C-alpha cells in the first residue's frame, strides 16, 4: 500500500449558525403575525416561511404541517399571556378582588401596556 499526500484545506466561515430551535422560534413569531393578518384558512405555509426567511420545506420539517404550526403559534400566545398575568400578579401589592379588574380593562392594541 502506498500513501499519498492530500492537499486538503479547511475553511472556517465566521458567523453564527442558527439552530433548529432558533428557526422554530422565528417561524412561530412569523406565524403569529401572518395568521393574525389573514386568518388560518387564508394563510399558506409559504407565506409564513417567506415572512420568516426560511424555506417552506423547512417549516414542514419543524412542524407537523400547517395545523402544527398554528398550534405552536397559539401555544406561544397563551404562554405570553400567562407570563404577563404572572408578572402583573407579582408586581401588585393590593390583593383584593377589586384590584384584579383594574388592570384587566381592554386596552387598545397600540397601547404600551397591552398584553399582546
């Protein structure tokens, strides 16, 4: 057996490589926006993928279809609401039932104090 020299080189590409979890979070954020604008039935997965800057095939790889993507977006929204409620409860010093309704009044969506 003979041995031959190899003129191989390794190139390092600087930058960060996004993980599947980061891409998943990006897709969920995009899905929340796109589904909110057009609704479930009028939103193709390609619209969410385009908004997220990833391929539709990768969205299908991350989620179990359009319904799985929608459920992930709804779960994320529910988690945000629960966190806002928990945070608000921790910040209040008035624990009477009357105080619970003061912060729960409907707010305009552009209000900086709106939950979502």
